[in-house]
C-alpha cells in the first residue's frame, strides 16, 4: 500500500518485533472474574443482574468497548505527535449492539457485537484536511478498531471537530 496520506511507520518495517501481553484471571464459579494486569490493581468483569450476574463490575463486552475507546485515545495521541498536529483533547463515546441470543448459544447468531457506534469529538483548530489525515491514520493503526472490523462488526465512527476554545 502506497498511500501518501498514511504516516510512515515509526519502526523498522522489515524487522518483526512481537509484543506480548499477558493477563491472569481468577473466577470463583460465578460471573465475576478478577484479572491481574502487570503491576496494576485488579480489574474485574461481571455481568448485569438482568443477565444473571452480580452487577459488581463492567461486563466483558463493555470492557471491549473500554479497550476500543482507550486504544483510540492512545493512537490519536501517537498520530498527532507524528504529524505535529495540535489538539487539546478528545472525548469518545461508544455503544455496541449484541444479539443476546448469541452468547446464550443460539446457533447462527454471533456471540459478539453486530454494530458499534462511536463518536470522537476532537478539540482542535487544525484545518479539515489535517483532521482527515489524522482520522485516516488513526483508523488504519488502531489495533482494537481493526480487530473489530476484521471480526465483521459494523463499526460506525463519527468524527466531530470542535474549536479548542469551545
């Protein structure tokens, strides 16, 4: 791919470099799972009480949305730095629709998101063509966004630009 709008890689593209991510989870025969990530406090997942859980933490599917929003925040920052793009912040809102029959075992119904709607509000005074270049690079580089797309999730992303002074 030779797209002039894509930023050059920030790593040697000819040398494979694997990054390993490891987590450890513990579940006591219920819906709540405690997960240890590096040296951080324990992260928990659970299910809402309406789905048989104890409603003590976000669901794993909600955590997938958390990962998407967090990943976009990181990638926006990295691409902005590489471009010399000025922005004062970003707000992200994300919701996903899943047919609950899928995780309940109904054949032919996928157990993960069908659609994800996301709004990214970027606070910048950069011109529209620079915003478009940032957007294109973020959507090309974001691992979680691309994971969702590769899984066939209908990902609807709306970018909104607001002046930094607003």
